[in-house]
C-alpha cells in the first residue's frame, strides 16, 4: 500500500476511534490499540512530512464538543501529554527506565541546570474538566473538547458532592482549576450492576462511565451517578499570589477545599531515579487504588522553569505521561472450551491467540458463564478486548464487532448477498464435556453444573474425599493425600473401586508416590518433600494398608442417611439425607422418587427436590450407584416407609408440587376432588381437562403440561410410586406415629424457627389437620410473634394455645 493510502486509512480509523472515545463515550478498542495506530501514523508522517494533512489526528487534541451542549472557549488551551511510551511488550518493559532518563536529560539540557525537581502524580483515567471560580463561587465548568473549545457542563459538575460550590478560606478573585472527573471503582461496579439489572448496557470501564455520566444533557441523570473529582493543576489565578511551584499549586487548591490526591501520592522527586522509584511504587499500588489510573505524570515543579520549556503542538514540554503496561489488549478467540471445576461448575474459557497484557502473556481468559458469553456475544474467530488487571484472572471484556469474520450468503436475489457471521452464537453444551452427564442449571442461577457428581472425572477426587468423610462413610485412614494418589495413578476411577482395592494396589501406590517424591523435582528448591506417609510404621510396612482396607470394609454397611449424604448430591446435607431415610426407608425408593414426591417431604423444597431427582435421573450416576451395590455396599437400616409419609402422599399435596404454573395448593385440592387420583389425571385428554371446574388459567397451564408426553409419563410413575409407598407403609393406626389424629390446629403469627409451611407439614405428618380460622372445633392454636385476632378469639373460646416449643413437645421424636 502506498504511504498516502496508508496515511488516509490510518487517519480515518483513528478519527473513528476518537469519535467513539471522546464524543460517544463508547470506545470499541483498547487504548493500547489506539496508541499503536497513532504511533504508526506519526512515524509515517515523520517519514513523509509532505503527506501530513493540516487536520491530521496527530495534530489534534480530544474530540469535537457535542453541539447539544453550550460551547465554552478555553482561554488557556487544554492539551494532551506527550507519552514516554504506551503499549509495551516485554522488551520495552525492560527498557522503560531508559525513556524516563532521556526525558530528564532533555529537560536538564534545555534548562542548563544539573538537577530538576519534578512534581509527580497519578495519571487518572477519567476525563479532564476546567472549573472557574469567581470570588469563590463555581461559575462555570467545561470539558476539554478539542482543547480549544469544550462543552459547558456546569449543571452536571454541580452534582459532584465532593466538589465545593463555594471555596473555603480566602478565595482569589478568579481561579481556573484543571482536574479529572472520574468514577471510583466501587461506584462503577454499583452502576454497572444497576445497568444490568435494568436490562441496560453496562459501561466498558470507569472512564466511559464517568464521561457518559458527566456528559448527560439532563443533569438530573448525572446526579444519580456518583462521580469524583481530583485537581491536577491551576490554569489561571487572579487577585492572589500564583504559587511558584506545581506542588504549591495543588496545596493551595486543597487549602481552598478542592479535592486532590493525598500529599504522599504527589511528592516532588529530584532526578530520574526518583521518577523511576515513584513509577514503580504507584504501579505496585495500582490495583489497590480506589480509582483507575493508566500511568503517572511527571511535571517540572518550578513554574518559572515550566515557562522556559514551553509547548509543542499539542502538549507541554515540561511534562510527560508515563503510561503503565496496558491492562487491555486486542486478540482473537481461537476456541471456546468448557472447564469443569472440582464441584462440577461449568465455566466457559476462551482460548486466545497469545497476547501481552497486564505485564504477562495471556492465552486463556474466563468468560464466566453462559449468560455472559451470550450478553457479550463472543464467538470463535472474534477479535476481542482482553483485560488483565492486577492479579485478577484475565477476562474477555467485549467483542470488536467491526472485525467479526463474515461470509457472504445469497440474499433475497442473486445480486444482493448478505453478510453473515462465520461462527454461530455460542451455546453451553447440554452434556458435561468430561463425563457426558447432562448439564443442569438451577432457576435464577448463572452457573451451570455437571449432574454427574462422583461419576465425573473432573469431580472425582473431591467426590471420593467427601464420600470417605467422617460424617459420611467414615472410612478411617482414607485422607486427602491417599485419595489424590489413588485417583492420579488410576487405581480408583469411581467410588466403587475403593471396595476392590487390594493390599498389593495400596503398596504399589505408596511405592510409586515415595519414588516420585524422593526422586526430586528438578524445578524444586531443594526442600525435602512433604512427608506424605508419615504415619507408616517402618517395621510393619503394610500395617497402614491393612488398616485402610479394614476401614474400607467396615464402611460397607452404613446407615442409609449417611450413604445418601456421602453421594455428594448438590444441596443434600445431613439433615435432608436423614429426612429422606426416615420417610422413604429404602435407597431404591429414594432413587425412584420424582421431584414432586421429594418436595412433599418436610424441609425439602423445590430446589433440593429437583437436584435430587436430577442426580438419580443421570444414567452415569445410576451406573456408579449400581457399581457400589455390586461391590457389596448396602444400607444397614432399610425399613418400610414411615407411617408419617401417608398424609404427605395426598394427591393435592403432590399435585401442587408438579411445577404446573398457577396450580396452587388450594387449586390442587379442587383438582384432586374432581379427578380423584393422580393416575386418573394422567389419562385425561385435552377435552376432559378443559371441562374441569377450575379457573381458565389453571386449566390452560394443566392442559399444556399434559401435552408433554414426558410429563404424562412422569405423572403415571409418580402415581405408581405413591401407591407402592402407601401400601408398603404401616397402617395409620399406629397411634405413636399419629398423635394428632383427629385434632384440628390453627396457625397464627410468626414462629421463631419454623415457617408456616413447615409447621403445617409437621402437624399433618402426625395425623393432624390444619384449618384457616379458629372455631369451637379447633383443638390447638399455634401462636407465634405478632399473633392477632385469632389469638384473641382462641382465648375467648377457651382453645388451647401453644408456642413452637409446645408444638414440638407434642410431636413424636
Ligand atoms: N480506545 C480508544 O479508542 C481511544 C481513542 C482516543 C483516545 N484514547 C486514549 O486517550 C488518551 C489520549 O490522550 P489524551 O489527550 O486524552 O490524554 P493524554 O494521555 O495526552 O493526557 C492528557 C490528559 O491526562 C489527564 N490527566 C490525568 N491525570 C493527570 C495529571 N495528574 N496531570 C495532568 N493530566 C492528567 C487529563 O485528562 C489530560 O487531559 C490515550 O490514553 C489514548 O489511548 C483511546
């Protein structure tokens, strides 16, 4: 390409990025990319001076002010700073102090002095504004605009709470302050969370959020955003002594009540080594600062010396911005993989063309979760902005849509092809990439998970450790380290393999681990390896292994509740496992129970129920559990379903838990009285459903539900299992289990620990009935905090009143 074409092309691109950044507050490429293009253009123009256009972007500052704002002419132009450098690769990084030394040398040479004092300050990543105070009152605020003309944003600036509208102390007749408006990181995060919650587009970074918030035509919008201001210079002062140094200027502004960074962050240093030290210190603090900075600024401290050095086209010669390594860079997406964490969480990860960002070469970046990928619309082949700030894991910030690879497809007619993206929108796989189990996602949860539990390789070590834990299968001697080695060396693929381990396996495992650890890692620092098998008695080298095998064997007959807890089912803790074991009695029933039945049990909500049903429905888990049973593991205490289960199997209770929208408990009771049994409902055709005496929306929801064949089949299976459980449970005459048979309860007020629903379930499980209002037939009123008229009525009728403890005392333990 000829230089003139290249110059035109670069200029057009830079102008576009200028517009996006300064006018629209929505840049699409990182600063490093912009700086790179600008440097390329500068180099070309330097090589071909005749080709430099009078309006070249290399000669201009900022962007044109928005016509919608009143224009303000700056009496003292607002300039750029010449950069010591911007985006860096590793080699430049090593050489960074050379540039700084050159800057100091030039300044000393031109001033003809041996030492120069520099006032140094962070380079805030916000937007520059000019504030004018007359007789101590803020009269005008303007953005930088193109340096000569800015936008009048006085109303908007007035909403910044930290900024004085009236100066303190003895204000000068007129004062023009220069400083930066920015948004603190925490305010930015809050704003973006609110944007997302409201369905609005989040801001790319705090700078854009600050610029977009300040440049609002309606200052009331600005007022809702939290902005901050830090002063960095005086442009003019009349009616008072103008301080002789830059540092003096800032101190003076602070004395008038104008915010600036604390003195420790803006010292004066007196040579290149001081500049370098300041740079390093601030770079190290960067992530911890409450606002974003993109470098540091060095300014000759003496104003007289500043004046002697003067200006070049768009920047002062007495100051320089020393940029930090870019935290954002452009690269391309080579693939999108899914990682399965040790707890089964699925995380999409972008594989990137290697890129130097935040001081390191990055090849992977997290995409967080499926919603994020879809919101950002990240696709394979895309050019993306990658961010790595501090020690935070690198992430994909946004896609440069203008660079998305496209292909032409025939359009409406032969002559108008349409451009379509080469890659499709990305979707999370429906099966775990590690074990093939189905992927589940809880309602309202962003994180998808593999339902494979201990059947999944990725979760195996964690699952086996949980399984062997003290409150689970309690396998003595099977600690974390053994589990890791057994899994790593392939002795244990799944939990059932534990029960097939032999003495020879364990001894071989130990020998290999010992050899690996004493062999010494060439990379290691020479420290002795961690003593992995300290408990081994040398004289009886296989004693530990015999003990471990005995521990494994002893765990073959666990109580059902422990076995259920040991399976590591998401949301299933000790208490839930006990409820399942108490009510259902047998592992087989638990495995077959649909979510609606599980949700009918006390203390088991919809989320836990569906997590359980999901776990047992996964074929990989079925195989793994069968393998356990084959290996001789069997619950020791299986029994018939509890009598207390019977009232919980009432059709209206199960129907209300099917997940049919709008089918509340009351409606479910009406439905049950019309159809009689669950099995009967499963056989109704659409016409019969529509004929039911129920509100239209319930009928429609039910008809839609029954239209799905799997739902119908599920309903039949639920009916069958409920029937089987009912006939297996002992008859209800067992008065010990049914102490409330024939009694009517009413609940009122807030109980200290139980929810209304839990209390109701407990009463019903004990054979009692729960009514809505107090009457002469009421046997007990269970009253909690803030009990009202029901309590009065109960007392006037002489009904017995219980609190939560009183209720629990009457229940069987
Ligand atoms: N990503 C994009 O598309 C895009 C487009 C245009 C510009 N940019 C970025 O904007 C910048 C362009 O330069 P510029 O002229 O706006 O800024 P600059 O780098 O030349 O520096 C001047 C600005 O620095 C700020 N500043 C912060 N702290 C300061 C301090 N302590 N003392 C003095 N000034 C301080 C002021 O706002 C001032 O206007 C570059 O970083 C460039 O990468 C990016």
